[in-house]
C-alpha cells in the first residue's frame, strides 16, 4: 500500500486523490483511474469488502491528514466515488 504525505490532497475536489487511494488500497493496477464520480463502489467492486473498507479508511486518514470517527461513515459514504470524495472534502473543510 502506497501513501502520500498528509498534505497530498488539500484541493477543493479530492476526487483524483480518492481514486489513487482506492487504486492503491484495492490493488487495482490503475483501473480506478478510469472511474468517474458516478462509479458505484460498495456492492459493485468485489475488492471492496469489509476489510478493504477498514484499510481504505486508514489510508484516507493517512493520505489526507484527517481523522475519521466510526460515527462519521456509513454505507452511503462508500456508495460511489463521488460520495466518498464528497465525504473527504467535507472532512477537509
């Protein structure tokens, strides 16, 4: 798993950094970089199981330099690339 410095994604739209994080955590070999904000995640990407969700949250915390509480996330957070990117953007605000 590759991570960037916590300051890697302080931009207004973290979608590209979220895609890189998904690609790294799920070992997709670049496949995620072709996804859009509308791409479904939870239930649609076989690699995104419960253990991968935990790894993804940890990686997001490290990459974006933020803290995610258990109460902050639910299934809707991981519904699409866009919902995940919007979650990250809200935590960075």
